């Protein structure tokens, strides 16, 4: 189990880093798909089948395909050479700082004695359970998320619509 | 009437609202009626209260008039309530009385000014705040008045804003005053922290529970004194007052001589119960007062602008008041505050009359021989000068003599010596002013036709001259039973717990009086010698000690030093932070000279800030610091 | 499988429902109604919604309870903040109308997004669960990202929106990570449970990181140094009406959440965060005030000023006592009114198309528009903290709370800072009253409603400064929920 988890986690991490450092946007997007798959597998390991399925269907499937289409339609040019060297000092400083922070957190977390978690109920992570908690305890957040999505859609329309008036 | 004492500030407030909001719509005569009239009503009301207070049974005093609960919270309480006690009554009489006279005078002085209504609305607002300041029953309400008078002073100094110097002076006054206010506000916070209340009577009642010289009381009193140095123009915050003379002369008389600048003295006297518990602070107050008295007097020796001489004289006289406070003679300080209000208002208004008659000329070198052209002005100015110089029997004699006497007996012989030297200089520069202005040859330009001012201006002058003459009799120090002023004020003032009550013989007192008269006489004589007998002498003296003269003439270069050490670094710091912290490309045309911009843009090009990744980096650094703080331990 | 349906009471989220439904209806109207009628009625419609929401809020007074499975608190704390938010939203809507017409941007979506943002704010103040608070942050932020970029043809507006979006997403990630860490350390999202856990078992590595990252997330939203750097650029670039809206709304909402989380969940470990916030508060005040001195663009100046005010408010949070919390509430109310008032004047003076934003454009305003200059002076004096305005009392409450809690040095620094701030606020007054206009100012378009709003705001600033009693009592009632 543990080995599989670490393999998947490594895949997710490496693909995530690749998304950021790839120059070609299409490749970036494809690495993102890989990242999503790795994450979905980790969800499965954690017994969260529903989330895993949603992750693949919605993110890796629908959203990333849309992304790829947009990227191809926009026909983004390769950024000119030398772009990678701009703000090099900042990049190095920033990434080393971030690494240091993460390293510190990981170090501390590994040394912590974590109390054993509660055993899972057999139907944990099933669609029913997710649905149940979404429509009982998490009803308000669920509804509010719909407002959030609506707002994002409206915003996209406002910013993208062709000049009127 | 005392129960309705809150009406006292309400009258001028109504005046302010009428003049401020409707000033453009109502006629000039209405403005002239409303402005001084509202203050006159206040004065009348104060007189009534005073009369009633004198006849109150002793156990009903002092009176606290509750208006409404201003701030209430579980632990904290501040009321809008007024304290009527001898100290506040004296201040009320001075503020409303002198204020009333100056309002009347202004009717004549400002008659042709286009902003007539605006002027009176500011002046009324000032009176409102000043009255709140002296009537407040707690530190916080006092602070309201304190800030308010500062604001009005600033508005009135910059009243002729078309003059760059005037608006600069206004700004300077405000900024310097804020430094003082900082001390005052900190003092209030510390008082709240220590005593749990800001009510005067509660705080003072508790103060006795502290040991004499306790650190917290020393710090509190020093903070309060920082506030006082700002408002009352003491070292190191006195530089704004001479510049404040850019305002109209009645304003200088009201705010920068008679009332607002004495607020610091009032505050120290009000807090006498705290100060007597803090000997170190008392010494600081005395030394600062003494140093200011001496330094300002020496600067006054070499000034040629008639109002500036008076301004430095004010700074110097305020120094005497603080000296008195510092040696524990709070009553003497208030006494001098009162007589000073009379004669300094008189001198300022008199100088205003001279300036008015000279068509705005303020340089004494361009005056001379005005004695016959303006006889009334001359006469009243002479009265005022005799009073400030401390000549018997004018008001200043009694009050200043008491301060000098107390400095000797309760302070130190060194205090007395320096203060006496200052008094000599005072006599010298004041008579120099009189001689240069009214005697000698006429030096004015041929197109100037000096004339006496109209009665609306001279009548207040005459009243003030009478007050400057007889005002001292309430506090004749010699015979114990005769010092009415002392007895009246006693309930409001705390005394230094003196281990040894020394009784000085009457001969000693009389001798000291003669000595101080003699000192003043020497000053007058030198002035007479230099400016009447041998007019060539001043130039020779100057030539003998050029360094010293330059130093005094340039006011010890204090302004320049402040500029270089305080103002410039702050300005640079601001620009520096801006560049470092956010620095988008600066619009050079707006922000300064080309060379600065060149340098700036160089820096910016290197830093390339304004970029989103820099901001993100900032956030990341913050995150790193926080996680490091929590986990790196 | 049995499902226990939790009991819910819709009146408890009445304001949320009203605002959301009004937002939706506005979107529909905008899409389907005729051109002629719609322009004039959007803002009226949204104002009506705000007023109804306000009435519903008042209805909820003194109902100390939770609802939706403890997801939200229905208490006086959220009541007080709801009033602030709705007041802020209402005034912002009034100030927007004319401004938007000048730009021909009087869209229905604009008002709808504002209402949705208000929904986000209310969630942040009422949230009893970190999930709700996070959702509130996002529902508030996304409309503001969009509204900042409303003027697409204006590069600065684009820049503002993009910067805010990127950095906001960056900080949201930290906030979310912090919430995850807290969950990892305690196994719950509920504030009450978190508080119980920490009280019982103390802090552990997860909760430390979680708490630290919450400081980052909230710190970003309130413009606390060093997370403040977006503020000037975004405030300057965004449409002025939106700058006004976010300067009060976002800040108040973020402080609501900040206050609720830190005083409910972490009061027992105060020693762990007060030093950190102490340093941040000092840095925030100092950077804000000192940098504001050098500004000549009034929006930028007000941006730095808002940073400085965040610093003052942090003083109350650090004090962490009843008086401090009360002071924060009072101050935020005062700040909402005075800052919106100041921005209202800025909008009026900027006239067509933001042409007059330099502070020297205010020269001579005191003579040509004495009323406008007078109300501006009141707002500025209040921002300075001059008695007897509300700003003075607010500062006084905050600082005396810190004194009471023993943070003397913090108060000294804060007082020095408010001293520095005098200079740049007062400079505007000086310019208005003491410098002649270089040219005729031209017509400043004022509608009666805007006039009335500005005058009432100015009077309110004075009134709650002179008679603060009832507001203070209200605020004190509202923070009773925080133990000591």
C-alpha cells in the first residue's frame, strides 16, 4: 500500500512541477492530465471512490479537453528565447524559499506523533455517503458553492463579451 | 447659572454655525453682531457663574456639571461634563473676556477683508474649543478642546493662505503641535492604565496613594509636559510660534499670546496634584521653562519685525510661567498667565494698530516717531510695556516678581539669577520696541500716512490697558491676608509637601522687589542709551560681537537644525520606502526634479518592482517567516 | 440507509437569500428586459434588496444560535457585521450610479456582482465552519476580481484585476492549506470544536502551521504587511466605486473572520500569535503611513491609508480583550462610513473619466464647492482621528484596549503613526482651502441622492463620535460571545 502511495505521490509531484516548467502549453496541459490521474488514484487509495471518479470525469475528462482545445485554438506562440532567464535571481530565491518552507513542514510533520485515526465505516467514500453529507450537514456550503460558480461564470461573460454600447 | 454653564461654549458654537454656514448670505453687519456678540454672551454668562460661585457654600464647591455620558464601557468612563472650580473660572474669565475684546477689535481690523465671515467663524470655533479645554472635567474632553484649538490656530495662521509663508507657517504649527499632542495622548493612555479613569478629581484623589517620585507618575507627568511644550511653545517645540505671526494680528493676540498658548501652563497647573508627586518632572519643567525664558528673550533682542519681537517675548513669558510651575508656585504661574493675557493681548493689538496705521508695515526699522501720529496707541503700548517689564504698580510687576521670588526661595539661586537676567533682557527689548517704533526720526516711506485707528479698535485697547494697570492688585504678595488671588485659587492647586515652612521676613520680600525693579530699570536704561541717546551704538555693538549677533539674529539656527535632522530624513524615508516597497514608474513631472527621477528610475529598472511576482515573493517571505517562527523553534 | 435531515430555519439566512435572489433577478432583468427601462432601475432594485436584507438582519437581533448544522452562527457579532456590510454595499451602490453612467458601464451584472460579494462578506462574518469562511472569501473575492477589471479598455484596470486575481489566488491557496492543516491536526472544520480541541490538547505542528497560514490568508485580505503589496496597484487601477467598495467591504469582512477565528479558536494560545501580529501591525502601520506621505494620486494615497488603518485595527486584535474587540467593531463601522464618504468625494471630484485624481486637482475646491470640501474635511479629520469625530473615538477604543492589555509600546508606535498620518490627510484639506484653483473646476455632477448620502455620512461621522454610547453598547453586546 505504502509503496503504491509513494509512487503515485511522486508521479503527482513530478507531473505538477512539469506543468509549471514546460514551455510548450500543450505539454503542460498533458502533464496536468497525468497529475489529475495520479491524484485520482490517491483518492482511491484513501477509499474515496466517488471523488476519484469525479476527478477523472470532470477534471481530467471535461475540463482538460476544453483547456487543450482553447490552447490549440489560440495557437499560442513559443515565448522567445531568453524569457526563462528573466527574474532568474527571484526565481531561484523564491523556489529555494518555498522548498525550505516545505522541507520544514515535512520535517516537523514526520517527527510528530499523530494519534491513530478512527476506523472507517464500510460505506465511507461511497456516493451515498458523499450525497448524504452534502445534503445534510454541508447543505449551506453546497448551495453557496453554486453561487460561487455562478459568479465565476458571470464574470467570465462580462470580461469576455465583445464590446457593447 | 452654574448649572447651565454648558451654555458658555454653546453661544460661540451657534455663532460659528451661523457665520460658517450662512456667512456668504448674511450681511457684514450681521456677522459683526453674531461673531463678537456670541462671545460677549459667553462672557456675561461666565461673570454670572463667577458671581454665583463666590456665594456658594464651601461644601458645594467645586461644581461638576454633567451634560451627557460621552464614552461608557465596562471599565472606562468619560463624561461630557464641565468642572467649575476657581482655576477653570479664572481661565474662563480670561478666555471669554479677552476673547470678547479681541473679537470687537477684529471688527475694525478685519473690516475690509474679503473673508470676513470665514474669519469670525474660525475665531468663534476657536473660542468654543478653548472653553471646552478649560472647562473639561476629564483629560479626554480636555484633549478634544486641545486638538480643536490646535486646528483653529492652524486655520487662522494660514488664514491668508495666498501668502506661501502663511500656509507654511500654519502647517508647521500643526505638525509641531501634533508632536506635543502625541505626548499628551500617551500621558492620557498612561493615566487610564494607571488609575483606571481619566476624570480629574478621581485621578488626583488617587495620586496621593503613590509614593513621591514614583516612576509611573514621573513618566505620566513628563508625557503631559511634552504636550505642554508643544502647545505652549517651549524648548524644543517652540519654533512654530514665531512663524505663527503670519496670521492676522488679532489672532496672534488671542491665540498666540493670551489664550491657546497658555493651555500648557493651565494643564500643568491643573495637574499640580500629579506634578508635586514627581520631583524629577518638576525639575524638568523648571529647567525647560527657564531655558526657554532666557533663550527666547535673547532672540528677542535682535529681531526687527514688531510682531516677532512680541512672539519671542510670549515664548519667554511662557517660560517664566513654567518656571513658576516647576518650583511649585502654580498660583504664581496662573497669576502671571492672567496678567500676561492682559498686557500681551494689549501689546499685540497695539502692534496691530500700528501695523494697521502703517498700511501693513511690520519692520520696526521703517517706523519711528509715531508717538504723535498715534497717541492712543502709543499710550496703551507704553502701559503694556511697563507692565511686561515689571515696573510698579503695573500688573506684570506683581506676577513676575512673585515668580522671581519663588524661584529664589523654593528653587535655586541659579534659577533666580538667570530669570532676572531674562527679565532685564525683556525690559531691554520691549523698550527697544517702543523707542524704535514711537521715538526717534521717522523712517517710514513717503507714501505711508500713519493714522490713529478707529474707536472700535482703540476702545478694547484702552480697556486692556486699564486691566494691565490694575490687574495685578488682586495678587499683592506682601501681606498675607491681601493676596485674594492666592486664596481664591488655593482649592484647585496642590502644594509641594514642604518639610520646612520657611517664613521670609517682609524686608526680604521688599528688598527682592526693589532688586527686580532695579534689574528692569537697567534694561530700560540700556535701551534708552542705545536707541535714543546714541543711535549709532547698536551698530557698533553688533560689529563688536558679530558671531554672537548672527547666532541670535538667526534664532540659534534651530529651524535649520530641525530641518536637517528631522524633516529631511522623514521625507527621504518616505520616498525610499515607496521605491522599495511598491515603486511603479513615478511620474517625474509631478514628483520632483529631473535628477531625482533619473536616479529613481535607475533604481526601479534594477528592482523591476510593480511586477506581480515580486509581490508574490513578498507573500512567500511572509509565509516563510511565519512557518519558521512556529516550526523552527 | 437512514438520513437525518437537520432542522433548518430559513429566516436565519434571510439576508443571504434576499441578496442572492436579487442578484439572480438582476442578471435575468439585464438579459431579458428592454433597453430603455433597465438602465435606471438596476441600482434602485439592488438598493431595495439591500434595504430588505438590512431589515431581515435587524429581525435577527439577539438570536444567539447556530443553524445549518452549526455551519453558521446567528449571533450579534454577525448582526453587527451584517449591518456594516449592508451599509457599505448600499452606499457603494449609490456612489456607483453616476460614475458608471459616465463610462457607459451601467450594467446589471455590476450590481448583481456587488450583491453576491455582499453574500460572501456575510458568510465570512457568520461562518461557524472553516469551509463556510473559505467559501465566503471566494464568493467575495471573485466578484471583486471581475469588477476591478470592469474597464477592459483601461490598461490600469486590467492590471489591477490581473494582479488581484493572481495574488488573491496565491493567498487563497495558503488559506486553504492552512485550513487543511488545521483539519489534519484536529479532525474538524467547526470553530467550536477546534476551540475545544485546542483548549484541551494544546497546539501541535499541524495547528501551528494552520494558524500561521490563516494569518497569511486573512492578512492578505486586510492588507497586512508584508501581504499588502497588491493594495496600492489594485486600488489605483480599479474603478473608483469598486475601490471604495472593496476598501471597506473586503477589509471589514476579513477582519470579521480574523476576529471570529482568532478570538474563538485561539484565545487560549494568545502568546503564540500576539508577538507575530505585533510585528505585523507595526510594519503595516508604518509602511502604510510613511509611504502615503509621498503619494500624489489620491486613490493611491487612500490605498496606503487603508493599509495603515488595517494596522490600527490589528492593535485591537492583539489586545484581544473585550474592549479591543468592541473597538474593532466600532472602528470598522466608523471606517466604513468615513472611507466611503471620502471615496464619494473622490468620485465626484474626479468628474468625467477619472481625470482629476491628483491631489492638486483639489485646489480651490473649498471655494467653488464649499459643501463638498466641508464634508471631505470631516471625513479626512475622522481618518486622521481628530476629536470629536468617530475616527478619534475608534482609535481611542483600540489603543486604550491595548493599553489595558499591557501593550504600551505598541500604543506608542501607533500614536506616532497616527501623528504621521496627519500630514498627508491634512495636505488635502490644505490644498482644498488654501490653494487657489489653477483653472475653473467645471461642473461637478452631484445628484440629490449622492448629496444626501455624503451629508448624512458626514453627520453620522460626527454624531457617532460625539454620542458613541449606543453604538458602543451595540458593539459590546456583539462581542460578548468571546469569553473574556
